[in-house]
C-alpha cells in the first residue's frame, strides 16, 4: 500500500514537472481544453521518475476525444516489470489534469473526455478553444521550454481572417467585416458588391467582367456574338448597340425593326419618276412608256433611237429613217423627192437640173440620192470638202511603184535613183511616166567611166559604187585611189632575216631584194648591211660599205666617216 501511494505521488510530481523538464504534452478534459491536438497516430515518449528510482517511460498518442473511450497507455520502468493502469482523470483548480492509477499489467486506460494537446504548436489555442472568434485564427505565442505556470498565465493571439478587422477575441471587439467597396481597396471598374468576408466586382449591362483581373470590364459586341435583335443592320456601341436600316427602309418605333419606305406615295403616285412609279421592297422602279428605255442607274426614261438600232425600218426606195421623241418616221432622204401620185421616193438628177456645184475642171456625175464631181485631167482628184480638183501625190499614196526615188509633179510624177544607179530605160529617153522605167540598175563606173574613178591602178565595180585596187607590193593611199609602194624592209619582221647568204633587205618599187653584207670601217673590218638597206640596219646603226646588187654597180652615197662612195654590186 505504501508502495502504491508512493507511485501515485511520483506520477503527480511528474505531471507538475513534465512541461518544465520534457515539455510536449498536457492532458485535460474536454470541458477545459480544446483546439487542435497532436495528429492521431503520432507518438511522444517522455521519461518520468518511478518508485524504483529509475526513469520510467510514458507512452502516449495525441488525439482529440469528443466522447469517453478507453485508451491503451502505460507507464513502465526500464526493467519492464511494473505497469500503472490509468483509470481516470480530474481537472484540478489550476486547470491541469491529475491522473489516478494503480499497479497493473493491463494497458487499458479508461479516461472519459480526456484529450491531449501539443503545447509546442497549438497548446494555448487547444487549452482555450473559444478564446478567439470564429472569424479569426488562434496563434500560440509561447513556444519552447516553458513552465506549466507560464502556460496558465499566457493567452493566445487572435488574428482576423482576410476581409475582417478587429482584435479577434470573442469577448473583445471580435472581427468586423471590411467593406472593400467603400474603402476603395476593391478597385472595381464599374460595380462592386461587398461580402462578409470579401467582395466581388461586376459590370453594367452590355459589359463582361475581365477574367484576367476580375476587376475591369470588357464591352460585349452584341452584333458579333449574335445576341442582338435588329431586323437588318446591327452597329455595336460602347456598352450597347443600335439598329440601322439599309437604303429604302426606316427604323420602326421599337428601334429594332425596319419597315419599307414607299417612295411612290409622293408626287401623285409618281414619286421621283417622270412617267410611272412602282414601289419595291427597299426601293422603287420607274416605268417608261413605249419608245423609251429606263436607265436603272439614274431612274430616267431615255428615248430609244429606233433608226440606229434597226437599219431596216424604212425599206422604201430613197427612204431614210428619222428618229423622233418616243418614235421614228420614214421620209425621203437627201437627193430624193416624194411623188404623191406614185406614193414613192425618186432620185433627183442634180446634173440634169444643173443644181450641182462642179467647176469647169470637172464634170457632174449623177448618183442615187446625190451626185459627184470627176476631175477632167489625169493625175487630179476631187476634194469633196474643198469642192475643187487637187493634184494627186502618187509618191505619198503609193501609186508610183518607183524602185528607189519618187518625185511628185503637177498631175503626175517621175522616178529617180540613188547615186551609182540609173533608170533602166526601155523606151524613148523622155523623162515621162509613160516612157521611163520605174526600175533602177547599177552603173559600172569601172567599165563605163574609168577616167572618172581616179584609180591609179585597178578598179572593182560594186552595187551603187566602185573600189580602187592595187597590185602586190602596193597599198591604197589616204585618198583611197592612188597606190603607193609598201616598204617591206621597214615592216616589223625583216623578210631577209632568215636568209644566211643575203640577210640584208633592199626595198624596190612594189617589192624588195635580199643582199649580202658589205665590209665597213678602216681600222677594223666589219661585215654589215648598208645603212639604207632596210629598217633592220637602221636599228643596228651600222655604217655603210660596199655591197652587192645582183651584179649591177651603182654609187649610192658618200660615207661621211671615210669619204668613200658606196656602190652596190
């Protein structure tokens, strides 16, 4: 018995010192404690002092109990040879729980209304569940290693939920709803509705709330979305829409439906028309009498030119069609006369009646419905506008048929040829169109006029001209007629250069000769080409000396160095 009382005292002492020394749990009944407890299934181990002077272990699982139930918990020492059965609990004056127990090997703990609070996280709020109002959240401000008395003296902190303001305590000011619509915090573009807590933005009719920010409003295009009730044309406006009507319609009293305008009502039923008017849906159409045609663009009646559209209306001889307003008439045309007894139109002979205007150089020729004047002289034609006879320009109108050149004359023309050509005369050499040919033939100047060509040597005829030619060794001069000798020895390539026996070039009239070198100089005998023997010798700058000219001796000039004369052998 003494041992059991000692064990109970040990448990009571541990309960007083537990929070100071090991701190995680308090146990209380449902009437005095509340709030969030340690989640079910989470175990906490704490050591206590047993009657064996060793550290016993308290195994507990935190959970909230709304009704009495039996919980299996045990306190055992290190040797695991003793157990205390927790049979109940009661709340003391200091708001903590005293457990009563007894030695037992059973793990059953009957604790009606007992719950376990996690002091480190929600202890104060758990112990005082009604301290904060329902619009607030409870916050525990005391954490860590504290005494149990500190917990009893401390109070939790209440924080109002968003949309509320106040101290949050049940017995204090509590939490009052904040009207964000009045404070301007809502920032709604159009309409604002306050809620407890919070607010909601909305829009006027014709607008839709922007889902991106839930504050601004977007205009609804009723016309595009097809939610209007216009009968014809819908025009979107800011926050609404208006109905319009096409041409020929007017908007009704309900501002939605369009009704037709009867344009023909005015002007005694003619409306804007001249003769007749027919009303149509959305417009009208003018009507025209016979002989008129409606211009749909201007709605005007236009006279029909029957004579232009039908060439066979007047088929009688000499009849012509005369258009009238809304009709036509058949009458005798100009140059015709109506004979009543014959009921027909007949031609008027202006030439016989001398009612023509032909001059003396022309004669009158009668025609059906008129006359014409014909010029008497050949090569003339009658000008109907000037009423005179004028020369025919055969060169311009293409009647001449000339091969090359055409020259117009009064009443006729003549043909000509370019330089180097002449007309191929087939008749008498009279310069008339009747006797001359229109074809041009080439003149052979070399054959017919050799003295006029001016060629010094040869002549070649060409179509419309000629060309002078030269024999071999000569070339045409600048005048293109005279031939001049070609100095072959002064050409870029010496024609005698590869001739070993006669390497020196001597120019001749129309050709050249290759000659041998000569001996020059007095002190030192040297074989060189004579200075006058070609450009090659001039480039070398050699002196002149004796040379061979195919056995013909000729003194050329005096050697200025030796005073000797040079001869060609």
